[in-house]
């Protein structure tokens, strides 16, 4: 089964034709030229990989995805999840367009970078200066396919721009380069040469017709652009060439065009839980514009006209009640704690879901998007360390792309939120792109008494001491990103969080081997604070791997006990041991301890925390028994 795809189209272009000046009948007119579709991607990739502001290679050319105001979507939002709408302050969500080619709809893209080179004549200049015909990507002189620039520049505030080849060549701090400062950048002819002597940047040489030449060695150093006196000019090519933000001036970093650091999505999600999970509420949410705020008589007539009251399936009172619940959804929303919640696992959304996952929601046809029941043999559910096991036989998750960052991902602090880039210009767009995924899962909570006893251990190798190492490294990273480094920062990472996160990874790896799912088709959802210690492991993918069935069966006590024992045995030894288990810091920004690709890491799509805050020693301890693992 294939997933719906989004159609990629080049953004609307303007072409001007004119007669000879002063000639009879001379006129100037503008024609709208709509280019044919360039390609397509899966809808889910519009949220996680190729969203607004990201770059995509289509054939031998490079493009950037345009802002939401250019997308070919019309009418009311077609996807709703009230809890997430309230949290993100939007009126609804839209599925990325999946229009067929003749409609002219789709996701618009713009050419970026504009700088191209010819592998034959080595010319390095703007794409339009090559004199290529429309829909062709060839040098007009050599008839050879052009190559987009490998290098771009970006700043931590999300701006993006062309690599300044001319300035790099002429403003280097050397005596030789100062002799050619009189070169005119508008008339200069640059060429790009790959000498092939080495695979490093030293082998890529830029030459100018003024006689200046030099390699790109050192371009990736952190202060390379600052040394040339080049600061960010606020480029936002996904909105158009004239959409620059003024007065940015942030330090620029050189990136490769395909670098993962060029675009980090900020994806927010929520489960559909009672009362938003049943069929009637889904009907009401789709018609919210027509129903919210209306009198009861109108609601009755509307429901009857829609056929909701046919065959006695619903009563008018049921519909009215559902409408009133929707109206009051945001009236008395619980306030977030005053401190910044840097980990989504402790958010208000997660607390609401945790309470529903701990209670029973019956398996009846009306409960379309959420069914949560205990195992069929609860008397056998006595697994050391675990308190509650719930089988989530139906679930619906809505994932929305809220914003994006560059250089470094979002860490959910005040300073980081200021770095997040909006997906549209102005305030006219009050929706976000999102997808809904249907799946199933198993919800587990840890035994609170055993957990408290384990957390209470003290000493240099205690759970709290190991978590403190990660917390110090996290706080160091937070300070480097803060606008004011003198402001005190606090990391919410605890031994409880690291334990649950690592347990989720161990079980996902085990289940991917035991029941045939690829690890990338399984996901974790953490619920951790002083009052919560749970994890939901589930399938929620838009392709066929999400509908195989079988994950719920892993939650039956006998099978769960077997898979948990096997998972713990598997991670008790890593092919990188003893280096892995004895590591004082590992992973990105030293935010892991005993964790590596050979033992506990997962595909990025499966992990909420980008494979950080992991330590398998907190699960199984160490061979010398200095570290006490929760399941030792």
C-alpha cells in the first residue's frame, strides 16, 4: 500500500513579451507561466523532511520549498485535533496537497541556490546567466548539465543565502588577495575547478578573470564568514528573493547544500483521546464552523440534514452535547507551570493523555480513534519493575509542523523559541500543515514504589549521579544558545527520564526483531514528571508498516515478560564494550552515557529526543555492580 504524495510544482513565474519600442501595435503584456510538476514526495515527508524552508534535490537541480501562502490549498482546514489546535493557537490543520497534475495545485518550490557551475567550461555564475531554455538545465555554450552550488550559508536565526564566492576569493586576509580588491563583482567571471588531488576542500579551487584564485579550504570553520566581514543579510529564499529580514547581522555558518543542519523541523503532536476520539465528535469537528455558537434548533436541523440522526444512531441531544463540548474546549484550559517545560514528556498535553492511558476506554465501534484496555490475562501481569500494562488497540495521532530552525535543533527554551522560523509571512495563515496517522500500541508504567527506592540511592555511581552528568552537559549546551549566557539555566533531565527513555529504545529494538516491524515503523511517546513514569510504544506510520498488527499482542503479560528479559540481556553486552559501558560522555553534545549505535540508538523517526539522554547502565547496571540498574 502506497502513501498519498504531494505534487511539487515550480512557483508561479512571470514572463514579459514586448514589441519594438514605438512600433505600431507595440505592447507589453505579462503572461502567467505555470510549469509542469517537477516531482512528488510522500505527505509525511512534508512534515518531517521536506517542509517549508527545506531544500530538495529534484533530478539534477536544487529547490527550496515555498511558504504556506503559496500552497495550492483552499477552503476550511480539513484536519482537526482541538487539544493541539489550542496549544499551537491555530484554527485547524491541513493535509499537504496531493493533487493530480492537471489541477495546477500542489506545493510550490523555488530554485535555490541560484548559483550553478558547468562541469565542462567550469563557469560559476547565476543560473539565469547561463542562458538556459525553460525546463532545461544545460549550459547554453557546452550543452552539458549544470550543477547547483554545493555550498550555502545560514545563520542560527533561520536565514539562508548563497555562498559568497567572489567575496571569499577577494577578501581573504592575505597580501596576495589585497592586490585584486579593485575587481568589480558585477563584471567578474568566476570559474570553479576540482583539481582531484584530494577529497578535501583544498582540492576545490575558485578562479577569477582578474587573476585571483584560491581554494575553499577553511570555509567550514565557525568564524570563516566573520573573518571576511560578512554577516547575515536576512535571506529568506523560501518566501522569494525580496523577502529579506533587515538588521539580522547574526554570524553566518557555511553548510553543504544537503547537510542535515540546514533544516530542523519542529513537529508537535497529540493523540485523539476522549472526548475527541469518537465518530460523532469527528463529524462535529469537521463542521465546526457551521455549528459552534449556534442555537439548539439550528443544530438539530443541521444534524438531521447531514443524516446524523438517521436510524437512531445519534440523538439530537447527543449532537448538541458534542457541539457544546467543542465550544468549551479552550474556555478553561489548564495553565502551564510558570517554569519553561523544556521536555515535551512533562507537558500539559502529555498529562491529559497519561490519565486516559491509565483508564479503560471500551472497544466499541463508536470509539473510532482511541481504545485502551487491560491485557486479557491481567492476573499474569506481575512483571518486576512494571506497574500497569494497557493495550491501546486503536489510536490516532496528529502531527503538525509548527516551525523550523537551522544550524541546531530546538531545545524548547525561551531563547530557542525566538529562533524558530514561521512557515508563512504575516498573520493571514491561521493553519499548519499536518498529517494524521492511525496505529496501535502498548502503554507501560513503572512501579512507583520500586522506582522511588531506586532513585533514592546515593553515591558517586548512583542513578542521580549519572543523570547529573547528563544534566551538566545539557545545561552547558543551553548556555551556549542563550542570548544572555549569564542567565541561570536549568535542565529538567532526571534519572527517571533517562531510565524510561532507554527502556523504550531497548523494547523497540527487541520488538523490531521479534515481530517483524522495522524499527523506523515504531515510535516512543514518553510521559515523565514527578507524578508520571510511563511510555507508549506504538505503530503510527502512514504506510503499510503501520497496519501489520501484532504490536498489541506484545503487550500480553507472558510475551511482554519474555521480550523484556530478552531486551535486557541483549543490551547487557555491546560490541563496543567496555568503551561504551564505561563512557563518561557520548553522542551529540555529550548528552548520552552508555549508548551507541551498536546497542541502544534508534532511527531518528522513532525517537522523540534525537537519540539523546540515554544510558543503558541505568537499566542493567555495570558488571562490577558499582552502578545499580533498575532491572539489575
